[in-house]
C-alpha cells in the first residue's frame, strides 16, 4: 500500500511488470519447445526403429533357420552357385541355402517345365551326376528321396559302394575335378560328409578305367572303407 505523499515511479513499475510477464512467457515457450522436441523424437523412433528392428529380426530368424538346416543335413554351403530366378526374385520364400527347396525345384523345372538337364544344373549349381542321382531317388522314394539319410558312424564307414561308384563316374567325366567339388557333390547327392583326406586316398586307389560292380565292392574291402548298410 502506497502512503500519502509518496510518489509512485510508474515507468519503473511498468518495466518490472513487463520483465516479469516476459520471463513467464519465455518459460512457457521453452516448455512448449521441449514438448515439441520430445514428440518429434518419439515419432522418429517409431518411424525409423521399427524397420531396423524388423531387419534385425529377419537376420536372427535366418540364422536360426540355417542352424536347423545344418542340423538336418540340408544346408547348402554353395548358395552363391544358385542362379535360379525364383531364388533371386523371391528371396523371402526361396532360400538358396535350403537343399530341399533346391532339389525339388530343380526336378520340377526339368520334369514339369521341360527345361534341359544342362540348363537346370547350371541354374541350380549342381552337377548332372547329382541331378540324375536325385531324380532316380525321387522316382523310387518320392519326396523322401530328397532328404538326406540318417548319418551312420563317422569315418570311413560312410564310404559305401554307391559312393565309390559315384566318385569313379565323376573322375571319368572330368579328370580335373577338384577334391572340394567331389566332396560337395557327395554331400548333395548322398547327404554324407567325407573328409578331404578320405576322398584324396580314394581317388588315388580308383583308376579311370570302368570297374564292374563286384570289383567296386571288392575295392571297398581292399581300401579298408568297408561297405555299410547305408541305403541311398
């Protein structure tokens, strides 16, 4: 309360009131800007993090899938050789790492679409010998023939008469074929994995001459690989 006789400095009072209200307005503006920034950051997180999370989830799902394929003996280690358009254009469904899909689509392309064996093998990254072996197994066993057989004991016992004959035919077809290619073809056709040294020793024992079935069986015993009841 202003007493009588006191003079009021109205200009100074006005300035103080203006500064007070100005500070209040500035604080409100700062709060409003802060709220706007929080809203923008939240929207950005919703907009950009979801695709990133989705991609990371897809990668994790693919790793899990490939783990199960390896466990089932159906993982294709040579996926870069698969040039089939279906696997390139529809990668969300067709997986070049899935040997079961590769084998089925390869046979379907030839038997249903009437594509040549040479063209089919080129697109799917398999040898003609592997193709004919799978085709015969499919005719005899249906889709079950495309699945790898349960692996037997590790070591030389995996090398059966059928595998011996397959290796010999591969050597006759291509004298310059590498050990890795033979190993990959055996895994593709029979679902078994042989050590490189085993294949090297076998190739030294085998000749390029045609060996009758009974001699091939005898070679199993001679080389110590021994036939086993492994059915292909």
